[in-house]
């Protein structure tokens, strides 16, 4: 399945409940396996240093990224070899920066694995955070790690003198409202967290926004969120213009993350997943909607999008997006006319093209 990817060249700067105790995996708990803490992060040196400190603090076995890169089978063999040794209470598993967090959770939540995931730690170096968010190659991976993590460990050389700490915390708490946030100081590591990954991973901020469950933190550091809902489909050319202004030029603040579901009038029978991180926006077809005549209400499917950003003008952005949907006259022309609209978004495969 091909995806529509739109790049916007620009430079911009950016708790919920935690379950403790035994971890269930279906009907399994930690007593059926051995505890595993996964550590991810784009800054390799800080990630490794934190993972090793965490292993020392807990008395766990440290497994470097070079070994976890060999797959869950290698991890299971290590657990079988070492896990039954007297005094071994768990493992800290370091993962490379290109590892998919969803794959980590899936592998360490499978019924047949010996290692039971209880905490997924995202190590964030404040000195690199803004640069990574500006990077087309790194922003998506960074935001994915933050959103999947049960703990965000923020590393900074001088927390008291760092002017970006409040904004960084505000951003992380918007992206991952259920994660435990830890500001590292003088080599300390966070307190134990026991998340039920076998039940579900932590919810990302954008899903909480779309579910009307998001509660903004007391201190936002200038980071804000908004939701855009609209039953009418987007006109593709007008949407492109809004995206250039919003993401490329920062007209309504610095949009760091947006996600949800969208409909292009030029592709009227397909709902798209909208996934934007930094300067990169991906539209991927979810499924073909029923064709008219089959009892489906075509116009009931439109836009439901969450936006997170620094200095975000939600009202101005929503008004601009409202101007990008079909007018009354365009709506009355119907889907056959919409198919003729000039559409510069990258094509999907023919099975999903309206």
C-alpha cells in the first residue's frame, strides 16, 4: 500500500494513571516470566548511559542494543541462560534508535516470550530535542518513541539553567499524557513503573484528544492542543495551501504533531489516516468506504484531527481549515465533479484511488 507523503521545508523550534503491582499479559503475570525494561532514545550515548545506570540501580542484567538487534529469539535465549541464575531479578534491554517501539511491545507481550515488558523508557537529551524535531529523518522516530513510552527520562546537563525545560516538559506531557515524566539530575534514575503492556500501551496525546479524554497539564510551557472536526471533505488545492502556511510557514504557531482521520473530496470513497511529525505529513488510505447507493451516508465521513504545537493558535488554524473544505455549491456538485479536482497529493494505489 502506497502512502501520500508531503514534505514542508521549514525550521521551527517546539499524567495520567499508571498501573503498579503485578503485570498481567492476558492471564499471565510477571511471576510467569522475568521483568524486562526496554530503553529507547535517539541519542545513543545518553541512551546507553541511562540504561546502564538503570540496570545497576535495579540490580538487573544490562543487554546492549547490539544484542537486542538480533531479535526477540536472542533475548529469549539470554533469559533462558541467565534468567534462572540466583540473584537475577530482571533485564534492562537497550534498543537502537531505528527500532520500532510497536515491535518491542509486541515481542515482549507475546504469550511465549520469557521476558515480560513492564516499562518502556524513552531517554530524551534536551540538548538534542529541538534539533531532532527539526529533522525530517528523526522527528517521526522521536515522536513515536515518546508516544509509546511509559516513562520519559529527560536528560539535561543543567536543569536549573536550561531555558527550554518548561517547553520540553509541556510538549512531552501533550504527546504522552499517560507517561511518567522524570527529570534526571546527578545520575539518578526513575522509580519503578509497572505498566500493563499486555493489556494496552500508553495512549498517545492525539488519541486522547480525539476521544475527548485529554486534560492539559497545569504548566504547558506554551505548548497547546486543539481538535478540528468537520463533516465536509477537503478541497485538495485549498488544503495544500493551508498546509504550506501551517507547517511550512508556521502561520498559526509551530505545529509539532498532528494526527487523525481525513477525507479528500478528490478521493471521496477513501478515509485517510493523517500522520504529521515535524515537517513531514503522511496520508495513508485506511479503507474504502461503501459506494453511494448502498445505504451509506457519504457526507457523514469527514475530518477529525488533533494538533499539538508551541504557541498554537487553534482558532486561527481551525478557521483556515474550515475554508479548505467544500463550499455549499461544490458540495451540491457531487462526487463525480470532485474527482476532476486538481490533486497534487501523491497517489495511492489504484485500489484506493477515488
